[in-house]
């Protein structure tokens, strides 16, 4: 009987099902043991399934790592040869790190991702402050204009963005990668939502002391927003670092290539040096893996709260 | 910050904030100026790199604009649209885009849900599962493509040798076979991006009150019943969000195709954004490329509107 209370609820909303479940609680004692036992079985099954999938998910990365540590000659023979050869070597990494391309790519990615992140986060926080705190004519228009921007997926704009950069003569500069990625509308709304939740009393006392909007933004709002800033900064940084389509078309100078663009040329230029190819993939991924290990929680939170996706 | 569903853009954005209602103080000249000054830097880049490109895209879609000439070129009316809509390449690219969306969306939503529910139950080692499932998502598509191209190497690659081991003497090369190439790309994408949905579901799970499960356990509800009657309905908003984001992301697919097959073999994996880019950067025909972009944009817009309707309906039911 108690079971039926639970199972007949699937279509009802959250509030109703809570009442339905707890109202039936006293009648349920008898079934508790059975429930506990099936709970334990379920936990074991959960573990098993999860571990199988996690291992499956790790195989491609482990395979790339293993290949990168095998010499090019063996890798060219095939999968079973790679599996059998355990004379690990760092030769591929040595080659890549000494030939220099990868350092240029790192530099380009680091510069463009950092600049974009700083500007994007700062400007969207400012815009969000205006929308959350200040009242002025045209505010609603701006709001609607920004709202519309959510619907526009940036990659679709690659051709007109290229043309714009061409007209202003910024092609083949880091700015061509940085500037178009500054307006991230989602960040404005995430910031605005956070600012809306900050009690206005904080600023009011400061404003009585004569602080202007700029000062209350800089010295009250921004310090309070550190967690959101961190989350947005990381999401922007990762997004810019990984962007392929924009730098692919606006940068043609190999010296300016970012990691994704550089990696996209690797397959063609390294040919049969399969270990080197895998090593460059690992090197390209490495900075983000390190970033993840340092900021695990923030990264996960940031992506979860922005709902942003490539 | 924690609740994903709350941050999903349209729902949040339409709810007026406290400040909008209460009008934080009188509108002074200083405030008007400050308002625009705070908006200015963002708006500048927004107009130059988002609004203007959209306008430019729409305008040039009606002109014979070319990459090699300056200016808009001659007026073309609907010729670009007509050309696209009657061109087999366009329809095949549209179909491949939809095909990719159909291949990737169900597994990406269902597996992410399963992984999240299971990972939420185990008390130890969550970091390990996050590492396994989430890390690929934050890596560059180019690194992912190098790894998977290598796995798919014909004859001597990991996948083909594995099949040989299972007794298939002549396994077809995944990326070299028209009927398999898109599946290969879809599998790569599943591996690459599942972490995002996984994390959205984990966040959604955190918002379900523990007492619900405790009460259900007291009632003797099995874990399976708990999932069916608590977890799934409580996550319905997250699921709607995940499905929409997933579909829109799939329609924008470019990276994987460009990096893994270049649209081949033949044009068997060419997708809309790939067609746009080729038309613009290989054929130098901006006008035609713009028309194709506008059509892609309309498809994405339609999906977004459909979702808006679904969300409204969901909210009405919940209220």
C-alpha cells in the first residue's frame, strides 16, 4: 500500500509528491528491511556500472598517453605492437618541446585566453551592475537587445566577424581572437542574477558616505562577487582556449596559432610520426587538465551555472 | 549559483528583479550617465561583434557579396536562398547535421542522467568519476580529434585491431566508410561532451531535498521506484534544459567534422556550418554563405522557440 503511494506519483509536481510520500510514512515499517536490502544491492550495481563506464571513458586518454610514450617506429606498426612494447620513452615529448612550435601555440593561447577573460568578465560585470542597480532611459531596450543575443550562436557568425576584422585590419593579430569573444551575454545575466541577490544596504551606507557608483561597484560589489567572478573567468578562459573556428580563420600566420589551430595542423605535418601526434595532443590538453585539478570545484560549478556550451 | 535550472537563461531573465520593481531610488542625471557608462564597454563589443555581424549576415544574404571584392556587390534578391534551397549539397548538409543531432542527443542525455544518478549514490570516489567523465569536455576539440582519429586508424588502429581480435577479419575503416563516418564522429562527441550534461544533472540532483528519499525509503520504496517517482520528475526542468542545449550545440557542429573527416568521405559527413565555411572561405562567396547561415540560424531559433513553449507548459503544470 505504501509502495503504491510512491509509485502513482510520477506525474505530480514536486510539492505534491513530497506530501504524498511523507503522509504514508507510518504504514511502511514492515517494508523497511526489504527496502534496505534492495538499496544495498542497488549500491553495488551502481558501483559496478559506474566503474565499467569510467574505465571505458578513460581508455582513449590512456591509449593516447601510452602511445605518446612509445617510440614512433613501434606506433606505426599498430595497436598490438604498442600494447606489447613497454620500453617507455619520453622521446616524442623531447622532440616536440625542443622544436618550438608548441611553445608558440602555448603563448598564443595563453595571451588570447587571458586577455579575453579579463575583458569579458570585467565588462560583463559592469554591464550587469548597470542593469541590476541603475535606472536610466533605454535600460529596458538594452535588456531586450542582450536577451536576443542569447539566441545567436557565435560560430554561425564566423563569416561576418571575419569580414569585420578584415575591414578594421585586425586579421592575423591576437586581437582578432580576443575582441569577438568579449561579448558573452550569458555572463551578464549570471552576474546580474548574483547582483540582484546582494542586499542594497551594503552600498547605501557607502553612498551615504559619498561613494559614487564606480566606487561602490569596485570596492563593494566586486569583492562580494569573487565566487561568481572566478566561475565566469574559468568558463571564459576554457571556452576561449578551446575555440577552434575563430582562430582557425582569422589567424593564418603559423607563429600566432593557438593550441587548437596548431593541433589541427599536426596530423598533416607529422604524417607517420604517430607517437609525436599523440604527444602533441597530450601537451595541448595538459594545461587544462592542470587547471581542472587546481580549480575542480569552481570549474564544475561555473559550467553548471552558466549553461554555456561551445 | 548552485541551481542550474534557475540560471537557465530565459526563465531567469524574464522575472523582474527586486530593483526593477522597487526602482532603487530616484532617476537622477548622474544615474543615467553612470548607467550608460557602465554599459558602454560591453555594448560596444556586443554591437560590433554580435549585432552588426547578424545585420551584415542578413544583408549580404541578399547580395552577391564576394570575399575578393569590397562592398556588398550586386543585389541578388532571393537568389542565394533559392540556390541553397535547391542545391542537393545544402539538403545533404542539413540532413547530416540532423543525423548527427539524432545520433548524439539521446545517448548524451540518457547516459549523462544515468551516470549522474549513480555517481550521486556512491559516497566515495566522486572525484574519480568527475575526472573520468568531465575532463574530456574541457579539452580542445583538436586534441580529442587527434586521439580518436588515431583510435580509428584503418587496419592497425585500436578499434580495428580490437574487431579483428573478435573475429572480424576485414573491419571497415570507421572514418573512411560513408555509412560509418558519422557514427564515428558521434561516438567521439559522446565521449567528449558527456561531462557537461553529467555536471548539469549532478547540480540538479543536489537540489532535490534529501527528506524525499528518506521518506520514500521509510515507505519501503525500492531505489528504482525512488528514481522513477522522485528523481526523474524532480529533474524534468534540468532535462528540458539539457536537451535544448544539446540540440542547439549539435546543430552548430563544426569542429569534429572539420578535424576528423573534413566532411568526407565525399560529402557524407558535411554539415551546415562546414558548408557555410567552405562557401565563404573556399569559394569566396559571402552572399551565398550568409544565406546558408541565416537558414541555419532559423533552424536553431525554431528549436529554441519550441523549447520555450515546452517550458511554459511544464511550468503551468507545476503551478
